[in-house]
């Protein structure tokens, strides 16, 4: 067993302070309230050209997806309560900030984190535009993106398990 | 051991040695002479006769995306050999120099801190046995395409001894501020995979693990550092861990909204469904195996629960009509795989065998129909239905 004092002493000699600058360089988290979004802007018009260049090879011409491994990004709105739900950015994702966060951290698959903030805003914009959520010329930036209301914003509920009664 | 017993053993051993020496000289069969001088291997390998492998599937175009499954039906005991631990990667396996790797804790904390691997290893550590199960395990069973063997039905489950530092110690050093309720854990893989975890779990039994089954983590398991959240869906135990962002709210990232949410027939989906509920599978006899003929056999398998210890495992020999208690190998540990055994005599008639796990909370593993009644056929994740195997008249075992 370690005494509290011993543990405090051990912690004091490990764990170095990190500067705000170092954190900014690695922090990729974007929250639904927009915290973490970088300055920048983009529209669907610019995003369409970027999408063609950076995304279409896998996700198809207008976000239709390809095979099972390249997810569909567009459509399916209103399908979730049917026998064949189609989960896409438009139909399922509850927050527009998630689109920005995910593209910035993980896409394009072969060259993640290679896009500028303006490019990520633009590609986010074209996906939301193709899903009928924003207009073609609506500007997305760090202020407007968190205000976008996604169709499935209210679609998630907390874990309600266990669903089966305990028998003994 | 009495002197008489010891003599008997010595005699037995001597007769074995004689028979071993009488085999053909110069081959591997006899113990008379080593066939090779390369017997002292710095890092051991299994016998060349042992061929058990994972069932690995990689997506064709995005290299590094895929999964491999633990061959549960070909393993013994409860520990999964590290080389056979199931894998699920979303953007490949990074090659990380441990000397260049560190863990940063920042956000709603009094003091943002960076821990090198060497610094972490100087802190008090613990070793614990825990399973990791992908919440997609059994997804095929839910969808109605039952796995032909226990690897394909339940192979996204593995059980290891993990060694690491309790996350609670590190978080208390950083000092969460008032209002801190979540922790966004991020990996250093190409896609910077991240999950939002309630701080209550982080302060409860979460580990920052660097050891697996007595050695360093395998690269596919997050070398040099991973988060380990006992009993929770595997996806949340972020591998290649390099950043913990303490926050008031969850990030609602791609992995916790677009994926790993359980869609109900109402169109609403359950989110943050972390716990893996009680589950079990018979691994012998199971799909793809064959009984030699009527007679006595041992039914054995694995049971586990993300809510604690396995309290009881029951086996059915009539497709789930009646149930009998199986024996459990000791020790039975919380949030760890437990081996169960049950002796039975096979008459030679077609027989449907099944197992169900009851955990210490009293929860009884349900039938597939009960799960579909509760959350529909499109819930994808967290399937834990009773698995049945059919022993056919010729002794071959298939899925039902």
C-alpha cells in the first residue's frame, strides 16, 4: 500500500506542466456549443469543388456512399422509424459540429488533418446543403456552425437498459 | 504424497522415459537427442503443430480498416493469448516510439499535465483480469445470420491481464475543476479516434494500461498506452491513448453518435450505452466441431458480465426448455471471463445445447426474441442473446 504522502511525492516528480500553446497545437475536440472550433469560413459552393477532389473517390459523387465500407453521407431523413433505417450525416447525426470535428480529425482517410479550417467548413457546408439543411450560399463559420439545427437533434435518449427483468 | 504413491509415479515416469527413448533416433519424436540446437529461443514460439489463428477481415480499399476475431472455440481457460486478442481498427495500427509518446491531461483541470511513459511506470500500478468486448459482438446473430462457429458468433471478446496506473490517481493530480463531468479520450492513430467518457467511470475503475499478459501491450492493442474501462464496450477503451480532455459536456463525436448508438423501432436511439450485459457461449462442443460418437463429454464455455461477477451459468440440453447449473472455474472475477463446465452424456440423437449467464445483479441473459422485443432488429450493438448449437446425428455441430 502507498500512503497518501508517498503518492503525492511520486506524483510531484512525474507529470510535467503543459503550456496553453502546446495544448492548442494538439487539441482537436469540437463541442456541440462550438467550443474548439477554429476561425474560418466556407460555403457549399466552394465545398462542392473540394468534395469532388478530396472525398468523391470513396463517398461517391454526392455522398451516396460506395459498397458497405464507404458510408453514405446524404439522405435517409425520416427513415429512422421505418423497417429500413438509413443512417447518414443528414438523417442521424445530432450536431453539425460533429461533421466538422470528424472531417478535421480523420479525413481524407489517406491524409487526415491535411485540410485547412476553411476547407473543412466548406466540405461541412456542402454535406449539409446536399441534405437540405442549409442553403448553397450560407456561410459556415465558428459562430454559425453550432447554430445549425440538425434534423435528428432530438433523436437520442439515455441508456435505458437493462431491458430484461432480473428473475432472481 | 506418500512414499508408495511417489514410487508409483517414479515407476510411471521411468517407463515413459524408456518408451520415449525407444523411438526413432534423430527425429523430433524422441526425447533422446535434440533435433536442433536452436532450442533456447530468446522469444518463444508455439509448437509448429499448433495452427490456431484469428479470423481476420480487412476492408479492401481502406488499408488498416477491419477486424479480426478471437478463435474462442479453439482456446482453453480464460486468458486470451495476446497474439489472438481480437482487433478492431478504424485507421490502421500506428507505430509509436514509446520514448516519444506521452499522455496529456487538460481542459477543466487546475493543472494541465503531461506524463511520459517512464513517469507513468514510476507510479503505483495494478494488474487486473478483464475482458474487452466490442459492442458489435453478436451483431450478426441479431441480424439473423448466426455465426457458424464461436469465433464468428462471439469472437469480438477477449480476456487479458492488464497492468497500468489507476486513472483516478492521474486525474486527482491534475485536479478536475467544479463542473467537470466528462473526459474526452483520444488516441494517436491516424483518425485520432476519440470517445467521451463520464468522469464517474474515469474515477472509478479505469486504468491507463501499458501491460498485457505480462509484457507490453501489443501494437494492435494500443502500444504503448491504452485506456481500459472494465466492463464497457471495447470502442470506449481508446488505444494509443495520448490525450484526455476534461470537460463539462460530452463532445458528441462521430464514434458516439453516428456509431455505437442503439436505434430503436421508434426512431430514437440510445446513446452512451457503455455497459456490456451478461453473456455466454459454449465453446466446446460448438460450431465446426464434431463429436466422435455417443458417450460422455464435457460441455465448456465462457461467461462474462460488464456489471460484475458471473453468479451462475446454466446449460440446456433441450434447446432452452430446461436449464441445469454448470460449475465455474475459480477464481470468478468481476468484469472478467469465467470458464464454465458441465458433464453430459450424448445419446447420439440430435441435441440443441445452449448456455445462459446470470450475473451478480440477478440479470439473466435473454433469448434473441426478448432483445428484439425490447429494442427491435436494427439496434446493431450490445447483442447478448442466448447462443444455441445443434449436435447432429453424425456428431457434427452447427449453428441453429
